[in-house]
C-alpha cells in the first residue's frame, strides 16, 4: 500500500532454541497478543512477526521491506543479545540456531539492524526488552553508554542479565509498557511520547537491580494515544458480500468459549486474536467491534487463570469505553469493575498494575472507595529502585 501514513510493526524474536521454555518467548507472545496494529499512529499498518528465524539474511530481508513502508515504523525486539566467544566483540541478536560459539554466523549483527532502520524515511522507534549473558553483559553495557546500541535511532527499552532458566511469563517491563500504551494519556494529544511510556513502565514494573534502562531520542509520531479524543469517523462503506465471514463463522463466540471451558486456552486465545485483527481491519482500533474482542480476550484470560493479564485487558476495555461513552458510561464502569476484580486476584503483580488501574478510577465520578483500595495496595511496598 502506498498511502503515506500506512505504517508497519515488526516483532523480532531473537530467542535461540536452547532458551525456549514452555512458551516460545512469552514476552514476544504477549506483544503479539496485544493487538500490535493498534499501537501505531496510522490509519492502517502491516504487522510482521518473526519468531524463530533461522538466519541473518532472512531477517535482513524483512527489515529492508519494513523500511520501505512510508508511514511510522515500530520494531519491537525481544530475546537474547550475544557476543561471539572468539575473534569478535561485535554485538548480535541471537536467532534460532545461535550459540555463543556460532552467533557470529547464525545471529543478526546489531549494526545491520540499526543501519537498516536508519534508512527509513518516516518516523521510527526501536523498542527492546532483551537479556544478555554474563560474557556479553560488559559489551552491551559499554554499547549502551557510548550510544553504539542506538546508533542515532530513537530507542527505548531494557536489557536484563540472562536468567538461569527460560522465563515462564512476559517480562515485567513489556507488560507495564503494554498497559501504559493501552491506557494512553488524556492530555498527550494524538500520539504518545515513548519517553513518557518508558518512565511509566519503569515505575510500574518493579524491576530488580541490575537492569539496563535505555532511552535515546524522541521517536516522533509513532505510537497512538488511545486516550486522545478521536474525530468523528467517516461513514463506513457497506462491506461486499464476498468479504463477509462464512455463515458458520458469523458467531464464533460459542466455539471460542467451548474451547476455553474444555481447557484449550491457547486455541481459544488464538481464535479470539484472529477475530480481533479482523475487527481492527474492518472497523478501526477505536471501534466498538474491536473493543468487544478485547473484552472477550480478557474473559478468556480469566478463564485460563491468568488474572494479571485479564486485569490488563479489562483496563484496556474500560479505557476504550470511557473514550466512546465518557466516564459515567455504565458499560465502562462494568469493565472497570471486572478489571478491579481480576486485579484483586493478581497476587504479587497487583501492585505493578495498580498505577494504571488508579488512573482509570480517578476518571470515574463516585469511585472514591475503589481508588482508595488501589492506593492502599500501592502503599504496601515501595517500588524497587532501578539502577
């Protein structure tokens, strides 16, 4: 598509096979499941996911395609940063077959990534939530401090020391960033400053000591502000008959809920995500149709026992309804109450989610008790400082 505001989101998973746990990179999984097309300040966007890529040339080809898109470009990198064990200190993003001994040939040189992204004519943002092993850590730290990690690009994110075992859930920084992105900011205008989201995510994530926090440049108008007042939409054309789903798929909810109740939670989530993407393409990210599928995904997360994720999604749903119907809208209040319920059952994650939940309650008249409940949880323990 040649529309000047058509954008692209590229999700690059740099996780070698030996670091894959029960979920293939749960951080990348969380980003892909959060409706990345809606991240961009663009009326339309391509979403390209690159999981388990086998070689640097293949990844480079996708990057070169992405930079040809005229509108905003968001590249979100997760996985493992690595330095070869011999003959080189060049930083690489690990790929599927990478090991410290082979990454020089099997990984993506970080310089390839930054050099290619600098060729993009439109606004660009590089987000990163990655880890680095003990051998690579001094080189990553040095590259962060002298600017080689960004090479002049707007870059935001964190790098953490590699854990002994593959993680079982998405990284806390990404979870917090996604929450801040989904809630938006009511006074920030149509786009969000990545530096603001970065600071919100750091404050909410409760990261341990030793995390390398990264912030370079502004990023320009890349990220959409879902809390901004949207202009009245133009009348939508009636879709052609051929574009309608098959008759048996017109109401997918029974099949999705049946899968969830039978314990096939991943299958149910995948079906809901596919229908959400269709709603986003047809009706836009701020439509009631897209909002409905956020609520479906929230209930699926609750049924799967993932109360923190359910709380995040219900907060996103409540934010959308407040935008459409105002803070006194009954459906918005119902969604916020569901978010609050799931938040109360989120265990240690509850304090991390509390600031975003409090920001929503503070918009709703007559919610002093609910807001006080959230503030009480925030006072229980101070957030861990990030060095």
